[in-house]
């Protein structure tokens, strides 16, 4: 398995992108504004992670997704580590990530990678997504914002 930057013009599979964000109209808002890291196995993309600039000092991880057949093998951690390395190399001081209150595995993963919860945006998913989202038997209503301060060299 290989983790690498996406090639210029490389098409990212909608099936992967929709795993992390079920509303394509939301994905379209950031897909071309983000630089992407991909995980590849035998020529097939099995994971993606976007990094979108927010301002001169901060960037946001967008749409971390791993093919279900490859989940639980540390691939998400490796994609995050690659995105953080990229962010640091570009001089960002802070990286944020947003996820749903019902995204229990993702919340655990981000915290294992050093992210800290900084705020809750109540009813974000209720107000911004056309269809209700349920994960782990929990309605996804609120957006949890986490951040990680990068060490400057």
C-alpha cells in the first residue's frame, strides 16, 4: 500500500468521498479547494484525505475516508499523519477537523492523533443537510470542531 499526494487532475472516487460526507453538494464546496493525499493499493484508491487552507496560519482536514474493506488497519491514522506533515511543511500553525456528534470512531481517531475538542456547533447537520443522518444509532445533529496546534521548527 502506498500513501502519496494526489496527482494534478486525478479523479477522486465519489464512492470514497461520500463515505465521509453523504451530501455531494457539500463535497463540491471543498473538493477543488483542497490538496489531497491518497492511499493506493494495486492501482486502486482506498483512502483519501483533503487539506484545505483556511487562512495563512490554519488549514482544515476535509473528508478523511477509507474504503470499508481497509478500515481498522491504521490507514486513517497514516492519512492524517501525512496531512499534518503537509500542513507543517506549508507553514500552518493549526489544523482543524470537523465531524458529527454521532461519529464515535472518528472522534476517537482524531483524539488519538492529538486533536482536542474546541467547540460544538449545535444543529449544524440539521440545518445544512437535506436528509437526516444517523450513525451508531445516534442522530447526527451537532458538529464537533477539533484542533491540533503544530510545532513550529
